[in-house]
C-alpha cells in the first residue's frame, strides 16, 4: 500500500470567510479513500486536530478550550496515512465491551499493516460505547505479527479538538488510552489511530542524548532513543528520554540525531509526555531535538518524553 507523508507548514492570514480553517487541497494522488484525523503542532506550544477528507481538503479543528488556539504557525510535518485501506491490512481486534469500530465521520474500522522496512502503520478510528469496567481504556489488541519489541507510547487525535496519549504493549498488543491530564479535556466519542507508526524491531542508530539534562528512559518497557530510516528515506524516531535537570541555557535540548537523520529544514511535531500531557518538538537542520513547552494552561511532564511517532523526510 502507498503511504502519503506531508511536509512543510502554513500560517493563517485571515479568519474571515466561510471556511477560514481550510488549509488547502491535496493533489488526487495523495487523497485518502476515507477521512483521516490526526494531531499537529501549532505555534508556541499549542496544537490542533486536523481532518483530511476524500476530496483532499485539509481542515483544521480548533483545540478544545481551555487549550489556546494559535494558527500563526501550523506544521504539517509528521502527518502520514495509507492512501487506500487495502485487503492486506489486518483488523485490530476491538474491545467490543467498551468500544465500537463504527466511529462515523467518514472513518473506517481500525487495522494495521507492516511495510517492507519493519514498520507497522495503523489506520481507522473507534468510538467509546461504555466507560465502565476495568478495561474501559483498552481500545483493542493487535495481532501477534504487529506487536512491537518494546512498549510504544504516542499521542493521537480525539473528538472535537482534544487529544489522548496511548500505550501499545509489546507483550499483549493491547492499545491502551492514557487520558489527557486536567485542564485538558477528554472526549472519547472519536479516537483516531491514523498516523500511528512504530518499528517492530530492526537495528536503529542511537541518538546522542544531552546528558546534562536528559537520560535515555528504559522504564515502562521502552528503549533508549534512536533513529531509523525506512526504504523510502523517511526517518523515524524511536524510544524515550527522562528529564534529569532543568538547569542550564539548553535545558530543553533532548538530543542530537545522527547525520543521516538531520532534516534540511526545521521540523515541528508533537510528542507524548508523561501521563496524559504533551510537548511540541523542534528538530533543527543541525539535528538537535528540542522541546517546546505547552502553552498555559496546558501542562507537560517531562519525567517521560516519548519520541515514538515522530517521522519526517530529511
């Protein structure tokens, strides 16, 4: 199956008119066969949800209050999706006691497939039908062939301008949601798995961590941070770090990626941080990975920072 990767950024120049949140339209070859919903970095520690429909129109969805809205910079980096959901996809076994694969909004049932570079791609969406029971936060389970060698923590789009952190278990394949931390709003009427990509294994190259402020994090079943590149030249970051010190002029410098993984431009994306929080991330042409704290009143917790899900064409 073909995977589409978006790049670059835009800024909003006017809020007037009937569709001020429409960024633009994709060429026919890049249009998905369903609506795709993902999460993107916006200016100075803010975020937005985004929809790409079957006609290729790209819509921004305002972040849910009290999160700040700032479209003076909107990054499309990191948005990826399977163009056409294929018969080679393997269905995700949904936890039907609490969730339905009929989420609506022109989405499809969740599925997974592995590309030729040992990366797994998830598609589709679910809706919560019951919040009762011990497993209410478990969306579903991946088949054995699609389970990572280590736990994967990432962040996803949820309904009406909200987000959720999630964990994919290496041992069980369970996809478990980690609710957005107050004051962020939690809304599981729609949970998108689009754009979630992770390595099954492989031999990634370690990243040079800024040991003055961070350490490679191996708790929660993760691995130390690394970078890998697939057969199409797309760079994928892997693993996690923990902040050990907030002192110094470069306290938000996480690490430096190896030369093959350095982009020719600044890349801005969004990352999962500890227990329902997030941070924006900038990757410079020199390969430096820097955190951008979320804008108040949103909070972050950098005792755990996952780099999973950050991908870009250098």
